């Protein structure tokens, strides 16, 4: 079986508590940065976890096409991360080749 390898980023709430308006602004900048990374081809997909579990406080996930080091460098430029809104764990994610499709690549369908 052929495998694809991605860099998986697990986002967790950061150490800083910010006022709601600042947090809202930083989240908007975070999303804008993610859109840019996707347009550049670095980011495959990303999303939020609206209700994190107590035992696994992950608030979001992202799958990057870049190496772990390149992903760290990209995340270091994120204004929300710089402000301490989130922290990250970065791991390698391996799956069956083609099982993660980009949003611009719809899954193949078969006619009935």
C-alpha cells in the first residue's frame, strides 16, 4: 500500500487570556494566514474543534504538505500564535495515498 505523509498540527489554547475584541481580531488574522497558506499550496486543510474534550484540549487541526520544520516556520509568522492565542503540537501523519483530498479536488464519484 502506498502512503502519503503530512505534517499534522494540533492547536491548543495558548497561555494568554486576551480581551474578546483582540481575540476576535487575532482569529481573523489567523484565518487569513491559513487561507494564504492554502493558496500557496502549503496547507491541505484545517478546521476548528468547537467543543474540545477535557482530556484532549485540542481547539483545531491542520494538515500541511510541508515538513515539520517548514510548518514551524510558517506558524511562527501567524499573528495569533505570536500573541499567545494558541500553542501547537506538530507530528507526522501517515495515511493511505489519496485518502486526504484537497478541497479543490473533489472525491471521485461513480455513476449508478
